[in-house]
């Protein structure tokens, strides 16, 4: 029977997605709705025989001389590589018939897996790249860092399959274990933010993006994300009541004073010095907390926040922010630990920390933070371009260059 490329209803798309073992949140009806609200034209497309074999969310926007099309982290299929290649080929014919000037495909496929230090664990998947280029796609050079779209082909991932709530903490690095234990002692709590609290989420991501020099989304985008993804996504906030925190420190300092007095009577010098060091550390933290107590009183204060998406087999750490003035309270550690425990409850086997720069020389602070939780790096196959009308595209680019337009 002949295989055909066609459009799908949202209901049929959803039904097929239920039959696949995995898939990116970028290939969901929820994300399609989000993109529609943000100005994209969205189609659900499929390769069919007697039944649906392969599907994708195909998005497009008008551009000078035609349309720009994309498939982000798709398509979704049952794993038959021949079917997928036929889909990529049929997709080329379809977008050309729709007036496309360019098509961008970003397969949800690993090019190479590397360990925590950047050493290769698998060979590069050059065969897949060769298959797509043989179909007429142009493979963009794989690079480190973030591109003009603010994206990276590098992700940091942690497998959760063999872990439980009891041994999760032990799977972190020593610094990660220490930081998670410490933040729990502080009394930092993590909970989902309400829709009404998204303004606070936006404030914290705006402050962070300005400090670290990257582009943030508008509040409307986060509100749309919240409404469209529902229970499949969480905006999590880490909060601390500084008054309660100070009272806890005072109690600890009083207890340590009693222990110091006892150890001095028994002439345990080493123990006494250790207790004095602990007391000094608590006193320093108490002093640092006083301005926050005066400013915020008895109210819980948002220290850090993040947006996380839950799929059937993978959870994704998408966006986050934290206030620099609260850095010493390690709030982001509390959020990450909370999410991974939530994954274990849901039976999600993989946690994707998402973008890193692909630099393992210590210069990537984002990677440094994520390494605290014990994972590995993957380099995705990246970006594949197809130009249905190369001469027209070249002419338009030449005219733009001549006239100084971008």
C-alpha cells in the first residue's frame, strides 16, 4: 500500500503520541497551542499507510519570498528508521508545495554521548547525518555555545531508572549532597507557583536574564505556557521565611554554646574547636539574615524559581531564575532535588537539565551547577536545512545585502 503525507486532526495526533515510548515536549499538542498563541502557524502532519506511521508538529511563519518551516525535536514514530527517512523526504515535497523558502529540522536524536568531564562514551552518529544529507538537507556545523536563536545542541542529562528516593541524594556529587542537605537545614521550601504568582516568576527571570545577559520571555508567554500545559508543567518556587530562619539559628547557637561549655569541662580540645567553628558560622549567617528579617518580616520570600515540563519518560528543566542577593541560601539546589523526587514519584526515567555550552574547561558555570547532580552530556545532531528554491533564496539574500536589510 502506498504511503502518503497528510495533515492530521489534533485528536489523531494526540492518539498517536500515546502509542510512542517517548517524545519531546516540543512535539505535543500543548506546545503547538502555545506556539499558535505566539504567532506561529501550526499543522499536525503525518506519514500514513493503512495506519499512521510517523507524525510531527510542523510550524511556519511568513518570510520575505515565501515561508519558513520548522520541525523541532521531531518527528515522532515507532522507531522505524526507514519510515523516518521517508517522512523527511515527504516533508520536503510538502513544504515546497506550500511555498516554503526554507525548512529547518531539528531531530530529537543524540549525535554523541559524553561523560561528566566531556570524554566520549559513544561514537558520533555520522550515519544518521549522512542519511539526511543524502536526501538534500544541509547539516549546520556542530558548535559549542549558544547560537543566534539562544539555543545549544548540548544537553546535560541524568538517568533516574536505577534510583529511588532513598539513594537519589547519594547519586549527587559531594558538593551537591552538601548543598541539598544545607538548604533543607535552612528551611527553604519548594512548591508550585499559582497563576497569580507568575508575575513574581517573571520578575525573578528578568533580573537573572539581565544579570547573565540573555533574552527572557514576556509574562504573557509564561501565562500561556501555564494555561496550555496544565499539570504537565510546573512553575516551582523556592521560598524562605527569614524570621523563622533566624529563630532556628538562634536556637542552634544556644545549643552549640551548651555543647561548647560541656566539652570545655571534659577538656576535649578538638571537639571544642569544631563546635566553636560551627557556632561562628551560625552567628555569621544570623548577622547576614538580619537585613532580610527587617525587610520582609514574617513573610515567605521567593529566592529562586524554575519552569519544568513532565513527559512520559523525560522531564525537562526549561527556564529558571534566582536573586543574586540570596545566593548563599542555595535555593536552586532545593528546586532541582524536588523535581527529581517528583520524577521518581511519576515513574519518569530521565531528567534533562537541557542546555549547556559543550565546554568542559570550567568556563561554563551553568554546566558546573548541573554537574552537582551527577549526569552526563549529550550532543544532539543539531540543525538540518532544506531550501526548496535555492535560486530564489540566493536572489533574495543578495538583494537584502545590497540594500542593507537583514
